[in-house]
C-alpha cells in the first residue's frame, strides 16, 4: 500500500516537473522569436522638419563629430563635407560647447575653391547629451555691403575736405591781399573753381545715392537716342572748344530706349565729359549709337591717355582714379563712371570698356531698345 502511494506521488511530481520544463522552454522560445526592441533614435523624431523650417543653415553633430542631420543650405555653403563639419574653427567651437554646455557664437571664414571665402556667423548649442546643433548664416553679402558703406563714408569725408579746405585757405589769402587787385582776382578764380568742384561732388553723391538699388525708375519713358546724345555733347561743348577737340556724332535714325531721362542724360554726359577731359588738345572724340539686336549701343571713343589693363576692372568703383594727381588737376571726383554703371543697371542695361594706354578708350553703354509705336520693348 505504501509502495503504491509513493509511486503515485512520484508520478505526479514528474508530471508537474515535465509541464514546468515544457512551459519554460516554450516561453524562452517565444521570447527568442519576438523582435528585439528598437533602440531609441539618436536624432529626435521630427528634427529634420524643424531644421528645414529654420532660416539659418542647420547641422546636427554627434559625439564623434559625425554629421547626423543637415539642411541642404548647409551642404551648399560648404560647412558639411562627406558627413563631417568644416572648417576646423567650427569643429573646435563644437568641442567647446560639448565640454561645458554653453552656447557660443563666432564669425567663421569658410574656404571656397576658386573664390573668396564665405563669411559665416555660427551659433553652436547643445541639443541633447550626445548631440550638438550648429546654426550658420551666410553674412558674406552683408559684410561686403558694410565694407562698401564704410569706405564710401570715409572717401566722401576725404573728398569733401579737400575743396572745403582749399576754399578756406583761398578766402584767407583774399583777405590778406585786399590791396592787390590782381592777387584778389587770381584767388577768386581759384575759389570759384573749387566751389564748382565741391558743387559737382555733392550733386554726384546725391545722384549716386538714388541709384544704389539698381531698380527701374518710376519716371521711365521713351527717349530719343539722337536727342539724348546731342544734349550730352552740348554739355561738354565749352570744354571741347577750349581744347580744340572735335566731337563727332554718328547716329542711326529712329532709335529709342526706355528709361529715366535724367539718369540716362547723366550717364552719357559723364562718358562724353570724361572723353573730352582726358583727351589731348586738337584730338577727336566720336559718339555713335547703333541697334544691336534687341539693344541700342551708345559708344564714346577717344584718343586719350588710355587705361592700363590691370586698372580697368576697378574704374567703375566709387572714387577710384587711375591717376589721382591728374584727376585732381582736372577736377575729377572719381564718381562719374560709378554713376554710369548704376544708371545702366537701373535701366536694364550694362556698360563695357576697351582701352589701351597711349591709344585711347572706348566706353559702350548698352540699353534695351524700345518701339514707341507698339509701346513694347523689343
């Protein structure tokens, strides 16, 4: 009897153990069949959408300095190359932020192949414990404009100081020479010349300030090219006569352009005036106008001193003079060709120069042709 009970108990225990082993085996098999939980993403979800919406170029860098996420402008700017951040100064900024968690800003130069470096304003901040966010803004254009503005103010101050100082000295000289009529007359003529130069400089500065945006004027109208050229040549007639310079005109008939009459008169007058001013006595200045496809080309050619090849790219800059001493002697302000350049741009055209020292110069102002009969630009 006892033996039977023991056998029954042993069988029951075995059965329970077998069931338990089977359950554990099947549970373990089921766990192995289940997919492993995905690790949390390093870059937070939705970060790409946020980076795209930012006005600045954005880059997310991990602890190994590898770029995990970047916006398209960042790649175009050149601060992301082959999943790495550039240049080294920007990488060092990321290291500093990673060490202490402090937000930093700095101006960084980004080298560009075959071009001037970009000037970038970078802001670097911690994003997570492993990620650093870099925001970059291209400030190249803004910095260039600021440099131009600063140089313009400095040049204007210098240019205004010269005639004002001369007038002051001449006024003192007139006072001291009150008993010498000849000296007074001589000083008065020089004062008049300096005053005229000062007036021309101020007028050109005002005119140039109106043309800075290179936008077509609201006063644009159809202009007869022959009348425009005739008035420009008349503007320099007195000086040309004094130097016995012949100003020849060769114009195709019925040419019209659309633009601001005052601006275009100033541009063509500046070209003719320069040609007369820098030409030797008893020489010739040729002014022509011809149709070139959809454009009208107004050309002013002289046989003057010419411009060296390495100077020709700079002659349209404000206050730039090829020969400063000669420009002062002739009363030049260095603004005439800059005005021509901006007038051309604001009236939809362009200006080009060909020149050779000792041979002469040819300036060509190209403007869109206009047909007044159909009131449409050709």
